C-alpha cells in the first residue's frame, strides 16, 4: 500500500507529513518507556524483519497481490510507540533506497501504514487480551484479529486522505469499495503472518514480547487421562534469563533468507493499491520517483543482469540497512532513557 507521488496533492501531503512527524516524535518519547536493555536490540530486528516480509507479495485475487503492512506485528512484539518507529524506518529505507513509496508521500505512508495500523491493531489487541483467558494462546488469537482489522482500516484511512486531497476526480465511494474489498483479503494474509510470527517468538522467549508481558500459561497436569489446570503457584515463574542473542541471530538469518532468496518467488502481480489505482484511474497524475535513479531502485542492483542475484542482493542490502538504521535509532533512544534515569 505504498502511496506514490502524485496521488495526493501537495497541501494534504504536507499536512500528513506534519502528522507523521508528530507521531514519530511521540514514538521517540514513548519508546523510552517500552524498551529496556534486552528488547532495544530486538526493535531494529523487527524493522528489518518487516522489511524482508514486505518483499513477499502473496496472491489474493486474480491479478492482485498483497504484502504485510507490519503495524500490528511491530506493536505486539515491541510496543505501539516503538512499533510506529519501526514502520517509519522501513518506509524511509524503502523510499530512499528502493524508490518504493513517494518521498513527498512519505508522511501519507507513515500515517496510513504506520500510525493507523498500529493504533487500530494495538487497541483491538489489548481489548481482546483483557477479556480472553490470560494465556499465550490468547496472545496469538488476539494478534490474528488485530492484524486482520488493521489492514482494511489502513485502506479506509487512505481513502479518507484521497477524499480530501486526491488529484483525480474518481468518486470516493468507488475508491472506498474497491480499497476495502481487496484489503480485507490482504488482511487475512497479514493476520496469518502476524499470528505465526508472534506465536513463534512467544514459544521461545515470551518475556521479550511486549504484548505478552504479564501473561503466563497455566501448568497442565494429566489426571485420569485428562489435562487439567494445576493450582497457581505462590509466585510467578521467573522470566527466562540471559541474552536474547540467539533469537536476534535467528531473526537476522531468517530476514536475510526471506529477502535474499524467498522474495524471488513472490507474486509479480500489482498490490492492492496499485490494482485499485489502475482500475479506478486514480493513478493518472502519478509522478516519477525522486529516487528512480537509485542503484537499488525497484529492488534490484543496477548493473547485475541476473534477476535472481540482483534481487537477492538488493533484498540483503535492504535488510542490512534497515537493521543498522533501526538498531542505531533504538540504541540512541535507550541511551537517552538511561541517561535521564541517572540524572
């Protein structure tokens, strides 16, 4: 759902930029409360992982594909404030290095794909966790529902922005119907990816999942051939100790494999926004990307003719760049929190 330059007029793009800048500033302050010495390094990994998975377009209908937006996943794994920052880092890297998503539309993209998805997903996630049994399974179920709803919510937000500042005269009702319709289908893919990822991390290190803090699965005992909940312990079991280094290394390797190899097999069909834009005619005024001459534009390395090698190297470079920028930013946030606490 990367909005290119030319879909939204300059005044509304600028206003969205102000909203996005405010959200990032608020995220920088809020992330200090969410991150600690163990989770700060993982925030950069989450950004890199989302970058990698966004390269894996999956088919959702005839001639249409979708990809992860990642707001729900980031919010659940590292917290909503940090989640906004993760998506902002991903979109910045995509726009500057790969000419994906307009630079004048960066504020629109951060607002739609970062702020809206995170706010909607995390609000629904927390509401579900409060009413569901306090178990790890509840976290995965809630993550599925939150991710599913966040995608059509983002599509609705884009349509609202288009209604205010669209550069074509296509009826808003037609855009809304088409955008929500296709993005409900994309939301199913988003929900599955989010649920599986959250479940995998919760199974290994639940103490590192922001949305799973304070939740413990009851001990099961087999009585007369049936599993029953054991009596609660007098004190909660301590969180797993030690460094999350293994999880970090495993996540980096997974992101590199996804972006550098699996992405070659992703669907080549246009994504939901591209398909709707072409079908409805809202792309008539699209502008050439300012970074169209980037050596990594369109997720390939300029000068390398072999598509598999070119795309794989571009994906690996993108993962590395996103990881470096994200980790550096969250390390600075963590240091400022530590400095403030010591002052």
